[in-house]
C-alpha cells in the first residue's frame, strides 16, 4: 500500500527555520494549487493535496473541471482500481478496512498531479458505550440542534496512529494538528470536515497576500470529542465537536505557542488577533467565499491561552468578539 505520511520539505523547513525577516517574506508562500480542479463529495478542490474521509466500501465519484483544453488525465489508486465514467470522471470504491490509502489524478501535457490522502473511517456503530478502541469519545446528542443536518451524529471517525499522524490533509496542514487535546495514547480518533481544510487554506493564502508570512496556522483547538468538550465546560453544540471548527493564530516568529506580534507594537495582544479576524471578515461577500460562510470570533489573552481567532464552516454567518 502506497502511503504518504511525511510533511513536505518546504513546510518542515519553514516551521523549523523561521528567521527574523519572516514578515518580509510572504512572497515565498506557495498556495499548493494544481492547474485544474476536482469535484468530490459536495466539494471542489484545486489543492495539490487534500484529505478525503470515507466509510468502508463507500463509492466516491471524482470529476476534473476547469482544465486546459487538450490535456488528458489518468486516475491512480494504491488499492481498488477506479472505474472510468468518462475521460475526466471516475468512480472509486473504498477498501473494506479502516486505514490510510492514496488516490491521485495525473494530468499530462503539461504534467501536474493532485493527490488525495484517503482515510477510511471507523464507522460510528463501532463506538461501544462512550469508547472507541479505548479512546474516550463520549456521547453525541440524539436530536440535532434545530434539526440541522450539520448537527447529525458523525458517520465515522478518522483513526490517527503514530505512523500516520504527520499525513498532510491539505498543502499546509497535517491530520495531527486537528486532534483533540484530551489525554490518551494511540490510536486516537477525530472528525474533520474537508470544507474546513479548504477554508483554512484560502484564509492562509489571503493572510500571506496581505503581507503576513505564515506557512501554517497554529491550531489551538480543532476537533473535540463530546467527552472533552463537556469536561472543559464548553457549549453542547460547539462546531468543534463535529469537526467543523478551528481556533487559530499565527505562530511563526518565534514559534512559541503564542500569537505573533504582527502589528509590531511589542506585545502579544488581542490587537494582533483582531488583524487576523479582520482579514477573514473582509472575505465575506466575495462570490468564491460563499461555500465557506460560518462563525468567526476573536478572543483575548487569558491565563490559559493567548489571543486567537475562531473559524468554522457552519454554513451561515455568525460573528462575535471579546
């Protein structure tokens, strides 16, 4: 089985060798986009690397769009071979066993590739009581909030191991960045929405375009199990519990677990988080941003954390600030 689990050299070097000139180097940012797009599972992505989360035996339809005239494509898999629907579309059936697999779409003349790191999830019904293979999940609400589909129980859980934790799920984010902060060994489990990954990548691209060099966001909180969410006293229907939210900040210069002083006033304060908040909020109303509408909030520094910004993909606009 061909598995891609190693973070890219560009990202690794950026994270380990940040210089004092970081804020002047945003022109070096590579958005990691292919020259074509692929649609799958209600998503359309142009990123060279993308996580795909499916159930055992699930059939996935993939179709290329927005490509140059005259080019040809091939579809590859490290497991079951794809079935051609037409020259730019395929059907692929996920393996029966949970784990990490690979798909990739190869464009020829000119050469380009889009890779999908596919996580076949462990189905929801594998949870026994409040535990999945010893990992404390807790209990999801039986009734979705306001009967909204986004609050239905997740279909399954992504299994994260010591071996696959550094797998890229988009050009600048690994699966491990979204793990719940609760204690416990491997395997760990989480829920993660592809739409959130796409949104974070577009925000990251915009942050760099505005002149703030950043190779990835520090994700202070990604997925939260219902158990952990309740333990920290958060609201029952937090979007974190459904894998659709992330609390983020820029942590590049230095890498110290704290929001960078991006306004240059010598302090790490809510004013730095407010800059990030405003960059994101200014995207609202743009036609391409419509699929990414959701919650946006900013928070001040406390004794337990520094300033940060919350983003989610709930599907409708919500705003708040500390």
